[in-house]
C-alpha cells in the first residue's frame, strides 16, 4: 500500500528492492563467468542491467540510465554476434 502522496512507482522501497535484487543477479552472473557458463552468465547480466536501468528511471538518474543502456547494447551485440 502506497503512503499518502507517494506513488507506488516513486516509493523508495521499490528502488531499494530492485537495486539489491539486480546487484545479486549480477554477482551471480560474475560467478557463472568464472565457471565459463556462457550464455547463462549473459542472461543474468541482462537481467541485472535491466534492473539497474529501472532504478535509474525511478531515481531520474540519467548517468545510471546511460551506463546501463550502453552495457545492454554491448551485451545484445555480443549475443547476436556470438
């Protein structure tokens, strides 16, 4: 239930949850990379990058959005070419 005057999408608890879940997913992606588990590592990285992009949108933080859009583009290019 949203607090008075705070939209559900602007609730800081939502961004908090997304950033920690996305971070844990990306850490799992690093672990899979260490064990050469491609493409599963990339799928986790994609989920983590999308999560952090969502946090950038929620925070209206263009720097976070930019870096994760670039990472997303690089990963998609790698998946297509590989």
